[in-house]
C-alpha cells in the first residue's frame, strides 16, 4: 500500500541483520529535515526491515536555531507516531526501541550539558554531531563535561567531517577518551561523496567504529539503503566486522562491559 517503488525495482536484502538495531534515524515526522509524514516513515521502515533491522531508535536533530526541538515535545510526537502506526498496522516493519536525539555541538550545547537535558540512545549513550562546515574549538572539554554527567558518547558519522582525515589526531584523542564512533551505512556506497566513503572504510579497518547507522531521512535514503544492502564490498565487511548495535538495548549493555 505504501510502496512507492515500482514493482520491478529491487528490494533490500537482509545484509544488516547482524546489527539488529538501527541507532540513528530521522523517521519521526515533521521535527527536522527527515521524514515528512507517517506514510514516508513507514516506507523507510519497511526498507529497513528488509535490510535486516529488527529495531529502530528515532534520533531527531537538536540543533539551534534550525531545529529547536524540546525533549517533551519529541516524546509526545514519538508516542503519537507509535499510536498512528499501530492503527495503520503496516506489515514488515521494525519495532521502535526508543526515542533519543542527535545533538549538534553548537552555541547552545554547553547550556544543555549544564541542564543535563538529553534523550539518550539505549538510556545510556549521547549521540552527538558536529557542524559539517566548521570545526568547533574546545571539544575535549565538552566531551569531558558530558562524561562528567555519566553519559557515554557516540560521535555520529566521523567520516563526514571534511576537516578530519581518517587518521586525524583529534579523532585519535576522542578514541583515547572512550568516545564511540558511528559510521553511516550510506557513506560506504559514496552517498555523501568519495571522501566520506574512503574514510568510512579506513576507520572501520583500523577498529575505530563500534556502530553503524542508517541516518535514515526519507525515501531517497531508503533507496540508497537498498543499494547498500546489495553492495558486495559491504556484504563482505558485514561478514568480517562485528559491531555493537545489537547490544544497545540489551539490559546487560547497561553495565560498562563494552
Ligand atoms: Fe543524523
């Protein structure tokens, strides 16, 4: 009913089944630059299901002033989305496993840390991102301040920041501080260009990457996820590397056992 793709177009294969959980998506409609409607979210979720995901965590942008989301509003919208989807009863979609956020380290971020007002991935991890254009100064102190609030940090798509190479001392510093890295699956097929594609593979090869995520926004991303699921190099990579996605909502993962 919601399949917008022509019948002859290929569907996803479950290449990403070992991950089980997608920890990064923008399928909560109408709150950021992601999905625009429940219908679009369902189409994306069906592709994610076919690609092997059992569970999805919604991570809308928190970015001032572009997406000035408030946690209470996001929680309400998340509950409404779940109710709406239950009433539509679509087949073959992953289950929601919580709502969190992708927090941009911007001018309002220090205040957020002070207020400690975050929605966490798996009730434990703070998913953060940086500007794609300009390097933020003082990041070590910011990371330290987050850790002082007892949150563990996942840095979203380190391969996408043009000012960091795959061997950037700054990234090494973050790894030394215990920051987890999450690479976007779509980076691996060059969705964001050749630089991020190359860096994504290099970072995974050097053992820096604990998580993969779809960063699903809309049906364009869903189509690219179908392509990624068929990509031989990615299929090989999924056979060779172990990621920690499947442990993210496991109560045992609440111990510091990673
Ligand atoms: Fe994102």
